C-alpha cells in the first residue's frame, strides 16, 4: 500500500550528506566518502554490541579461533573496526583513538586530508549489564599536500569540521553536525540504513535535569558544589532539578541534548583535570552542544577554545542548555 511505497522516500544519512555536498560545488565528495566509512564502522560495532551478551554466554560460531584464543574484547574490536574503516577510506592522514597510546599516521598511498579523533567504544564498563554505550568522533582537515604532524590534531575544538556520536542503545542512533546544526539518524536494522529521525536538534534553553557523578562530591571545588546544591535547593522559587546519571557519556549527553539540562564532569581534588578526554570526548560533545544552541564550559573558558597539548589531555566539562551553563559560568566568575 501507499505507506510502503513512501518508504523509499526516506532521508537516509547518505542522501543527507550528498545533499549537503551539492551546496559546496567545489567539493569532490571526499567528506561523503569518509562519513560513509564511519557509518559502516558504527553499523559493524552496533551489530557486535548487540551480539555481545549472546557471544559470551553460548559462544557464537566463529567467535573463538582455532588456537582457542578468547573472543576479542569489544572495545579492542571496535578500535580495530574504526581504524580499518578510516584507513581504507583513503581520506584520512592521522587517527587519534582513545585505545591507542600514539597517534596513527596513515601510510602515504592511502592518505587523505582528514584527521579523525575518536573514542571507539565509550562507557565500556557498562557493556556487561546492557547499558547504552557509544562511539564519539571529531574530524579536522589539514591543507592538501601538507605533511601531517601531530600538531594537526592539537587544535582547538572550534576548528573541527564535523563531530558526532553513535549510541548503541535500545536503538542505534547517530547524531552528527557538520557545522550547520545537528541532525539525528536512527538505524533501521531491516534496511541497514540510518534514517533522519531527529532533524535540526535544538537543546531546550533551560532544562530540568542535572547529570553528574555525585559520589565525587567530597572532592569538588566551590562552584561545582554550589551549583549542584542549587539544583536541589533552588533559591529563586523554581522547582528542584531531577538527577539522571547513566555513567555513559554518549547516553548522558544524548538525553541532555534532547531533554535539556546539564551534564557535568567537573574537576575534583583527586583529578584536577576531570576525567574526560579533550580531543575525542569533550570537543565533539561541546561542538554538538553549541551547534544545538547550548553551551560547553570548562570552568575557565569556552570548551571549544581549549588547545590540547597532548592527544590524551583531559579537561573538566560542563555542557548543556544555554541558561543552565550560564548559571555555572556565573558561579565560576564569582569565585575569581
Ligand atoms: P571510559 O572512556 O573509560 O569508558 O570512561 C568514560 C566514561 C564516560 O562515558 C562517562 O561519562 C564517565 O566515564 C563516567 O565516569 P564515572 O564512572 O567516574 O562517573
Ligand atoms: Mg571514553
């Protein structure tokens, strides 16, 4: 019937990116190719994540090799999936992964102009209990023909060309920004296609949720403690905020993007730079927040203005609804 016929009219992620490409007549389609390879990596990891529980319990055929080696850990596997997908795109020159100590320089014959920073499987402590986990990525571009160096990725987050994440949850959702707004796509497993389900995501200006690991409260600094106290005991007559904390950055940020509020991983006395990594956690999520109309702040400055010194640098982060982050900024300003 008519409903079925209409299905081929869906906006798939490929179609979306090709459409975007036509807005840049000078484009040679390199970005579209790169993104296709990232999408393939996401689909592959999604299918592995979905099989993970089964594979562990009953040992899926092919999961154990002839030497009887143990099945690969999912985070190691995901890293290999993305490294292979990115290198084989022929469009990358430097890869920075949370899983690898050093940056990977792509061999000259497969080299392209994009640098990709990523956390292949974030929140992996959540795998065994079936809680949502995800892949986070950010993309920089270097000048054509330039010999790549690690300096090319030690750039402020505002210079990213694109950023996104894929959440492996009850459904598989890919959220992407190429610098003009944020769009969300959901994998239709029967088609193997990501379909545009959340066009032009805008975060509510103010939210009713705060999201933080309160178990660290003992070691927080003044402004963080004050802010969380205000969430629970507002002094302006407003209702207290609800607390939601999954402990999986992708899931916590995804909820924040859709429902509003703030996600914070602040500094504490034990970890003065917080926990989350600048290049492949803080930057991509901050990029998405700003593109959705929210803000991202480190406690000192706009998160996207940070300049990382090392590829695995960390930073405190407060991100979410514009007005909520504004309140946090005021508390830090009052401290100075
Ligand atoms: P991971 O890269 O080791 O998985 O750690 C990152 C995760 C984030 O997904 C999450 O926001 C944070 O760690 C939770 O940390 P904590 O358990 O300290 O609250
Ligand atoms: Mg991580």
